[in-house]
């Protein structure tokens, strides 16, 4: 039971920090680790042909979670909005977070 204590403490600290309302959104083009505080929704813009890097950032107002298609400069884009801490990460960063969680679980077995 003692071996679960560090993992439980880490999870509790993470949940408390996320519940404070200080939402951060990634703010960059392509894969990145830059983030900023955001009072609205996080967003990701993806070119529908996939031949341009994704753009991540924050919009000032709160949008419902989900994606919409938009035409900008005659090109089709998918704009996705989300409302949780660093929710507009790239797939690479999401996989990294899952890998980190797996390492923590393996380091603190039952």
C-alpha cells in the first residue's frame, strides 16, 4: 500500500492544479512545448489536406468543445476548440504523456 502513496500524491497534486482555473493552451505552429494562460478556449487549426503545420493557440471567448470546418483564403481548414488544461496538444505530446504515465505505473507497482 505504501508504494501507491507517491503515485496517489502525484495524481492529487495534478488534479488540484488543474481545478484552479488557470487553463493553459499550447501556442505555436507544429509540434511544440510553448503554452500561455488562456481565458477562453484552446484551439487547433489544421489544413484539411494536411500539407501545412498545425497552428495552436487561444481564442478570447469560450467555444463549445468540438471541430468546425472553415474556409480561409480559399483553403479548407478544420478548427477544433477545447476547454481543458493544455488540451490542444499534438499527437506527439499526447503519446509522451501516456508514456510518462506508463513509466510511473511501472516504477510504483502494487
